[in-house]
C-alpha cells in the first residue's frame, strides 16, 4: 500500500493516516512534500477558481 499523508490544520504539520480527525486536515497526498505545500496548493486553486469565467457568478460592478 502506498504511503498517504495529510496536512493537519490544527497542528500545522504533516501526519499519516492515524492523525487528527478528517475535519481538521487536508488530503490525502501521495508524498510528504505534497502535504507540506497543502496550504499553498489550496491558495493557488482558490485563485484559479475565483478567476475562472465559467464559474464566476459575481454580478458586474
């Protein structure tokens, strides 16, 4: 079985499957390095979605 990693939002650290509750973490990730940049990945994805014209339903200003 492949290793699985999560980023714990409560402790701001990478942990394995036996870590904190799912509500307190992001993942799963396939490597420790991916889990370490979980917050940056989420920020990048949020920015991409905010600027995607197919999903932007904000009224014109």
